[in-house]
């Protein structure tokens, strides 16, 4: 499985999950930089359980973090999450 994050204008981004058999696209109504900052904030503060950025909520689960936007959610396991966060540090 491969997960990528792409910028969609100044105030939106999209998470793409690609496997051998399917592709999932999840649109998020905040900037890519804001999403990466929220993910870093949760990773750096183990006591914190959730973060809100505008209408998007980020929370923890045992195997990673979840992004809730609109009526859906996208689960990011730690193994897939770290490359997205490290990309922001470049």
C-alpha cells in the first residue's frame, strides 16, 4: 500500500491510497501544510488525543492517526504516516 498527499490549491489537499487492487481518494478542506502540522502536533504530544483544524478533526487510534473531514475518515497507520510528516520537514 502507498499513501501520498497532494496539494489542491491553497486551502485543500488530498490523500491518495493505492493498493494492488484499488485506489482511494480522500479530499480534505485544509491546506497541505496545515494537515502536516496537525499530524506532527499529535505525534509530538503523546498526551493529546485529538486536534481540530477548521472543520477537520485528527485523532489517535492504536495503530495510527485518523483524519475526519466531511462525512468520512481516513486512517493513517504509523508506518504510512511517517513519510508524510517527514516530507514536510524537507
